[in-house]
C-alpha cells in the first residue's frame, strides 16, 4: 500500500483563485474526488478565529464593531453607522498599560509620556468610546464609594488628562480592583496601573439578506453535503448538515403605500377555493383588473409551452415586449415594470424575456409544490451558519487556504501558464509570488476582476477570452453603470427590541428604491439580548440606486450614508399601518462593498461599488463566455459571468459555475466516476405540458409561430374583459 506521501504525489493538484461560493464549490467537488486543492483568497480573516483568509466572497458576514448599547431602560440614540473593523493601530490601544506608583493616584513624567503616545493613536478614530480601567494592589475590592477607591481615582486622573488634550466625550472611568488577578507571580508594584478597553460590540452585517428558494437545486445539494461538526478542535461529524440551518418562512408580504398590505402564503395551495381567495385578495391589494390577470396568464402559459429554440429567440426580447406591456391597465403596467427589479435589478423594459421568464416559472411552480422550505432563510448570520462549517469540512478533507490576490497570468512560449499572486502588501512594500506549478488553475473571480486579468495579458487569445474582453460591464463609480452591472446592495437596521410582524420576506412595490426586506433574528437559534447591542435586525436590499426619492429628490447614489438610512426607513414606514408600528432603529450598517470616498461640499457620497450585480439586458446573454476550459491545458474559468442554465446572478448560479468548472477538469482527466450533477431549472418544468412543448418544437422546426399565436387566443382577454363578455366573438352559432 502506498504511504500518504506517495498518495499525495499521485494526486492532481488544483489551485483555485477566489474563496466565494464558486471557488468553494469547485474545491468541494474536486477534493471529494481525490484531487489536492489549494484556495487563494485576498479577503482578510474576520475577528472570530478565521485563519489565513476570509471565505464566502460577497455573501460572507461583514462583522463590524459598534458602540455598545446602554442597558434596559436607557434613552434610544439616533441611528449611527458602526465603526469599521479595527486596524492594527486600533488594537494596540487595548494593549496599552500606564503604570502608577503603588501609593499614588497622580501621573508622573513617564506616565504622561506614555499617554502622549496614546493621544496620537486615538486621534484618527473619533468614533471609538474607551473605558479606562484602574487597578490596584489592594485586595479589598469593595470600599464605600468609587470616588474613595484609588483604582477609580487613577482611571479618573487618566481620563482628565486625555480630555485636556482635546479628546472630549470619549472616555468612561471604571474601578477594577486587584490588578493581574490571574497571575499570582506579579509583585504589588506591578498591579498599580490603568488599561483601556473599547466599549463596542461585534455586529453582523451583510451584503444583503440571504434568500433560499426551494428551486436552488444545486446549492441545496452542496449544503446537504456540508456536515456540522461538534464544537471541538478535532473535526467530528454530526448527523446535521448546513442544509438543516435553512429554516422555512411561511409568508411573503407585499406592502403598498396607499393600499392594504397583502400576504402570500409560501406553501402549497390545497384547494380551488383557497386559490380563488388568493386571487381575489391579490387583485384587491394590487388594484389590477381581471383582464390584466387573464392576459398575463396566457403569456405565462405561452412561455411554459415554448421549446428551447424559441426561448433562445426570447433572449432578444425584453420581458415587457414578450408580455406586450402596453396592453395592460396603467396600474398593472406600473407593477409589471417595477417587479423584476426586486429579483434581477432591472425593470421589465430592460431584462431579457428568457431570464425573467425562467424566474417566474420557478416561483410559480414553488407555489404549487409541496416542499417544506419554499422560501428559506438561515438560522443565524451567514458565516456562522454556513461558511464556518464549510471551511472546517474542507480543511478536514485536505483543502489548504492561503491569503493571496491573483495579479496576472504569465503565458510562456510553450503555451503553459503560471499565475502570479500578491501575497501581502504593507506600507510601500509588496510581496509577489508565483504559484507553485499545479495541474489546473481555476479562476473563480467576479466579472470585473477576470476582465482586468485578461486585459492585462494579450497572450490569452481565443473566443472565450475575446468575449471576456468584450463584456460591457459599465462603470461602477456611477449611479447608472451603463453596462451589464447594476448596484444591488443591502443595509441592516438594528433595533432595541425583536420584531416579528411578518415571518417572511417583504417586497415594497411602491418604494422609489425598489426595496425588499426580512426581519432576521426571529429565525435565529441564538436570540439576542441588550448585551449584544441590539435585538432585532431588519435586512433590506436596495435594488435601485439611481431613481430619485420623491421625498428628497436624491437617488441613493447621491446620498450620504445617514441619508440612505433615513430614506430607506422612511420608504418602509410609509407602507406600515397602525398595527405594524415598530420602534426606531438604533444602529445601521451599509454593505461595505459600497465605498464612500466621494466628497461634494461637506457631504461624503458613494464613490464605487466593488461588487456590481451582473444583469442580462436583452440580447446580451449569448455574448457571455460559455467554454469553462481547460484553456492552455490548465486554465479553468468559473463565476456568475459565465453562461449557466440558471442565468441570474445569485448563489445558485455561483454554485452551478463551480460544478461546471470541476466537470471541465474531470472531463479533461477522463475521470472514472460520477461527475458533478448539474440541474437545469428548465428541465424541472411541468411534465403535464411536455406534449405542448413538443408541439411547439415541431412548429419551430417548420418556422411557424407558437400555437397560441396561430390560434389567436391572446385576443380573448381583449374582447371578453375590456367589456362584459360577448360569446359572439368566438363565432359560435346562436342558441335557439
């Protein structure tokens, strides 16, 4: 039997660049098939024990630090942004000690000199609130009052000195009694000092809330293969997987400004009466007509019975053109144009009909299915509920994680390639390294990043790389990017009390910024208390950053962080009735991928979105690269910019692209075993309609229109529903 060294020498080695869902999926599939895998990711690890690098891409939890909220009964503060994760200089504040003489509470020259160095370190961080903690050699920790305690007087002395240096309203003094209590070897003299602690809490922020519909077939399979280990250093599996951390939401809310809200149960419809009741309530809530519903049902039926060839043609149409948007009532046109933005960040006049049609089909089929988790959400912050378990599992299987950013790719005369990574960058020095030679290199990167790398290396030639260069991504430093990228990012609002008025996701069709939201902690297994700094979290997706608010006249892209928070909260409150009154937020967090570095007067505005949302304007999907590789013998591509069957930028598409990248390697190696299963959502549409789809295939082959167009059935709603029904329009004989 070969030993471990011999076995590893026989393995094929794969280097994966990008620790997002695409890269982690490829790593998962390949490590389970006997490959050796190393993942390179530029993201810094979080403050919670991550090693080497942070994983999850833009889906990872963005842990931030916020000023600790006061205890129960305290006055609510105005909403404020959380402080950024502390830098190395900030952390050094908490390791500073100022020594005192054993019997004194006054500063000497050495203490003043040490405090001057602390002043310089504190000035760049005006948002920090510091607790100054005094210690003493006295063993009596409970004198009559704090003011009489020498440890408190020491802390107060340091507080007064720092405030005299211009650092106002940032310090509290506390008496901590016996210094270095845990170390009995210290002398009494060493126990007389003060130290510093940042009064903050770690708050979970997100790029946007995580949404898991039941038609995420590929992602659900992967999550069902990530075991949740025991809470031990050694990896020990339990019977539970990350898929068990997805919990079902029971309803979807639709909140209007000038009409009652509507709640759609996200479960199987069990009777005809219930279906009619839902239709009646939906019509009453949206203000649409029976004619609108009838025509839309025919258009959806036409899409469902269209063959694949005809759907390729639909890619050159917008959803508005496909459903003939001008034929609907003004109220329905307004809803029709706005609704796609919540899902795909484009209105109906922009989005290609096949992309949005597929989404509509899956959502409709979800309503008719008997799945337990039609709409799901995680039972905790994304990283703790998902990515931390994924990392531990992959590491237990042998995946290595390293910090590094892919800079460029060297192409040699013999057509071999070798990636070069930026290992670390400090001050003005950069550490650049060639990656060790591997059998394959998977580039699981965002569209902007892969385009930068390909543009920097003209030797990367061929149709696939030409398509990458030709992608019209637009400019993510502008409100309207003008290309295939949009701004779709989130904001979290934190509340002193938990909120549970709707156990599911909510969309706001009337909102200027096309908002959708969910109150998260009601689904979390660990409930929050006041000591966490918050109890409730409303996570909101902002899907339109360029439409001006009717109230302020400014788009989100032209607003400061505080103005974005205020306007988002205002747009949501305008849809709530008296029974849905909720408290004001105490904190907020905006996706850290939205950079605020543009100054206009005294206002700091968004300057760039580092995680643009890739969309499908009509006629553009076929321009994306389709060949995953290997290119040049070893280069494999993955990412949501590739052609995938799911088409929409989301976690499911990222997972599918990772599977297709792994399959490209397995096929190149003529792997003997099961390849990664990839589920195409179009293959899971109703079998009952298969005969009609086959009919359309034959019509399409002969160059004829869809059978609904041949029969002219879409004219029925025009003749029947504009006015009272007139059977004579069918050409039937009059009854005697």
